């Protein structure tokens, strides 16, 4: 595989393919939650991955609730089956999420909720009944989010108690570049940098479905499963790595191991995305 750094501008035909793939992703995201607790049913509807620093175990947020990976098996966390459309790890046993409640007293949509017991229970934080945060990224007290109800990109500096709107746009994923700047993977296949001063389109970058940070820089996955990395600190130039099997749904780049959820299962890489193994 050619690993030369690229400054890529997608062709119209390439953008059309990307748009078609993103439409499939969005339609899948709107599917009704499944009652089946079998792993196959769960893996088709993953919307977030996160590593709990308390035990280094991978947590998988789905339409059917939260699961934890034990060996190669997924085990449900707690008793609730909330439809978790967004998910992030704040710290040891402390998570944030969003989506739609199934039973209980949480509002519809949930807005931002948090758990301090590793996902066993959830409590309201903010935006209840107002926002459905389909994508979340967390770094300390700073939270970036995409609200699918209002079609806006939000940022919080106080752990999600309050949010400011940076832009009105739809997104597939968001990534905090720093405490004031967000990288947005748009539904149009274009990456955008956002901060309080405005937006900057990175049209030369590849179209990405998922984005995350790693020790080497930024990591992204295209709708075709192609894995990309950017080490320039600006998210403009990207290098191809390995390729995932199936349509991507979520990405989590741990310190020693990277994880990705696709339409074919949960995959892991021990060589920074060059090769991937299905683990569930």
C-alpha cells in the first residue's frame, strides 16, 4: 500500500459514492431499536466506543443499551436498554451519553446524561427534551457535540452543564482539536474546523465518517473502511493506513490498541491501524 502523504481533493464521482454511503449510514442510524440481545443484533447498531480508564475495558454504546467487551463476548451493562446515539468517557467509571430513553424518568430526547457507575445508571445533566447528541467528544470538562434535532455543533467548557453553538450544520462525527476548536466530519464528506471565530473547510482532506485522536496525531475512517492518519497538527494532510471490513460505525484509539465498530463486528488493531482483527 502506498503510504505517501496525500493532499486529496475528491472528484465529483468520488463525492457521489461517499454521499451514497453516508445516506446508508444515516438510514441505519434511524432504524428502530431491536429487542434481541444477541451480539449480531447489537453490532449492527453501534454508535459509540470508549475505554474505561478504571479497568481498560471497551464499552460499546448501541441502540439497545450499553455493553462491555469481556474477552470476545459482549455483556450488557446494567438493566436499561436506552437507545444511546452518542457516548463519551470522561474518566474512571464516568461516562456521558445521549439518545432516547427506554422506560424510566429521563426526558425524550435525553439531551446530555451522565453515569458515575460505569454505565449501570444514568442521570440528567442538560438539554433534556431539546437535543439528541448523535456524536460526542470529551476532553476533561470540554465537550463537543452534534445535536441532530437542531442541526448544530455545540461546545461546552463546564462538563456539559451549558453549551454554546459554534455552527448550524449536520455531522457524522466531531473531534476536539483543542479546548476551543472542533473538527467536524460533515454529511457532505467534507472536514471542517470550527471555533468561535468561524469555520474553515478542509476540502483537500479525505471524506471521513469517524474521527479520533491518537499519540501519532488524528485518525479517521472513510465510508469504505479506509483508515487514514494525519500528523501535521492541522488535519489537512492525511496518510493511508489499513482498511476495515464493513461499513464503519465508531472508532476508539486507545494508547496501545485501536478499536473500530463496523457492520461486520468489533475490530482491533495493535499496530496503529495498519492491520485489523475482528474480536467480536
